[in-house]
């Protein structure tokens, strides 16, 4: 049969628990910045209710997606800051794109590829307009010949959308007998959260007035004391910090309006009975939760849970699945959908070699449950992370001459963008009200477990530097256990309750250590 087309859309830092994606959260009612996406994609496809990111930071997350391998199988020491402990030699020329291309697919990538950009265009891509995230305003992208082109006075999401559509139009005309795979990766809604000028002051009257201020937002030391890493030592949010978190929330939604336009155009133009569309994010986010003003990097539910929506032939419209999924599953899923006799036989070893290295599992049993009625699915997924940098965000006493405050002419680290120079800023140039993102205690491995009797996050921490040596967790410095059913915002660490003993989580620990040692799909959860 004809191999299906595949459109893969991945946003940057788009949360699920705070209301930016799907399923929408009860606290916000029906409010969403992605109303068009909901209409043309979500309502026509399947929502994954339990989609988790394997690594809650950019480059490792994208690298594990591209390779289908867990972080511990592609990590190394002494990398560049942008690589974030990933051995990029195991990534660039070893992605699912090369395997798809060997099956006869036309492949294109438009947008963010990885933070650690190569000096060359990796194998496997027929079209290439890529960067490390770049800027919202006047972005630059690497093209097929390896050079960079700057789109002056243009907005990043619009450039990515327009170039994607132009390439798909060309593929549909010039190679109508070939299937395509396209990877679409807008910067939104990553820091510094700058919306397009045409949505700068837009705010739907049905939308919330501020970020979701759950029971974890700006909480006391007493509540945070039994948490790991920098959480107990975070300051309370100042009045200025609260202004910043609200402004970040609003501008994140405004950046997503441009993503909504992009998805609407892609779906209405290219979604047919031979096309699958995947829509997800590279990790979650926080805005004042557990007193962290902005970012990700942690094992908490709001940082690791993301949306995944899939639509296409055979997928029941408006359906959902509670099966546990992770981004490492996407590569084997794409290859499973792409199975066809229409590829050059001698190149088939590229596909088999790739799949033999993957650690994830095809999501087809969840996407097509009627065809896999007796299939047993996993009950936990593995989360990994290794400390990168403190990434401290200061929001008080900002010097207007040194802070980035020149939107719309360039990206600005500010939330009040309707005045010039911009106001309510953060970053270099600010010296008071400072909030670190993490410290060197924030190396962890975790199991996210969901079964008939338990809904838990079990995490082991070890202080150290992955830059210097591979970190192990046989002798952890700290343990967290959260009952997510009773404690969705991860406030009560059950590991530190006097009635909890090591025997209570012995099986969790055994499963976690086995997952951290796994090397193939046969042994990985």
C-alpha cells in the first residue's frame, strides 16, 4: 500500500498542565490559545492523556526524539554548553529522517533542529531550514548548502510556516508519487516569549487574567522544604516577579496564536486520507510554581507532561487514550507507519540498523486499539536529567541601557512590549529579585508510573557534574515520591513521611535502575 505522508509539529516549552495545550485544563474552562487547532486537528484525532517527555530540557529532548534513544544511551561528558551532555555524533547522522528517506520519503525540516547545531546539514534531509531556536524577530536559518540566511523584518513562526507550505506545494507537484515527512518546529512559546506584532495586544475576553495559580504557585518554605535541588531555597515571589509571571503567561499564549495559524494552514491544505499529523511539545513549563519564575528542567508534573495529538486515517475522531507515551516512542512510530514495499531493497539495512538502536516503542497499539485488542502496554516511562547551569533570572532593579528591551526591532527580555523601551524585564541588566532555575543537586532519574492502583512520580537525585563524569544513582542523595492522584502539583514528598520505608518503594527502585541501564527496545520500558 502507499506509504502515508507524515506531518510532525513540535512546539518549544508548551505546557499542558498550565493550560496552553490539550487536554485543556478545568481551571481555564474552555479557554485555549489554539482554538483553530482544536477545531481542525484535535477534534479530528486522538489526544494522549499521559504523554511525558523523557528529558525536560531542549537539546536532550530533541535528540532523544530524533534518535528514538534514551538519554543515558547518547550522553557523554565534557560537551559544549549547547549539547547539554548529549554526544551529538550519535545524533546528527543517525536520525529517523535517514531511515524514512531510505524508504523513499521526501523529508524536510523547518524550524528548530537542536541547540547544538552542526556546521553541515545532517544526512537524511531533502529540505533544510534549521536553527537552534534563533530569534522571534528577523530570524536566521541554516539552509541546504550549510550557509545561513536572515529573514529581516520577519517573524519566525511565519517564516517557518510559509517555507513549509512552499516546500509541500513543490513536493506535491514535482514528486507526487513520493510520500513526504515534514518536521515543523516553531520557536514558540520559548523564552523570551515575543509575540508577532499583529497579536501584540490581543487578549480574548474568555481567557484567564493571569497564569494558573495552583496550590504550587508561590508557596511557603514549609511546603517546599521536603523537595530536592534548589526548591527549598527559592525566595518568595516578589510583586515584580508576579508581574513578570503574568506577562510571560500572556505573551506565551500570544506567541501560540501564530502557531495556531500555522497549524490551521497546514491542516486545511495538506490533511487528507493518506496523511498523519502529530502535534506535541519538547517539554512543559512553570511560571511561579514551586517559586520558580520561569523555565523547566525538573521532574515535577508541570515540567514533564505535554500534549500529543495525532490525527489520520484509521484514528477515531475525538478519541483519547490513557496509555503512557514518551517522545522516544515517536521515531519507531513514524517508521511503523512508513512500512511499504516502495523502497530500494539494498538500503533497507538503514531502517533495520536504526530500529535496532531505538529504545522506544511504536504507538500503533494505542492509535489503533481495535487492531491490538490483546496488546499489553507499559505502566511506566523513564525520565532523566543532568544539571546544566543555574540559569538565574533576576527581575528587579533592571538597567534600561543594558537589558534587552528593543522589541519589535529585536527580541526583548520584557513582558510589557507596547512601550519603547520595553518594560518589566529580566536577565542581564537586572540585579534584584533573583530566582535560579536549578543547582548541581538537580541530576535525577525518575519513573512516571500509572497503573490500576498507583499514580506516582518516583525520583532519585545525585549531586554532581555530568560534565566531569557519568553520574550514577546507586547511592542517591535525595528521593522524592509523589502521589499524583492526590497531589497533582507535587507538594507532599511521601519519601520523607515517617511511615514510608525503603521496602515500600523497593520495586519502584528496581524498575527504575533497570530502565536506566536498558539499551534496546526489548529491555527498555
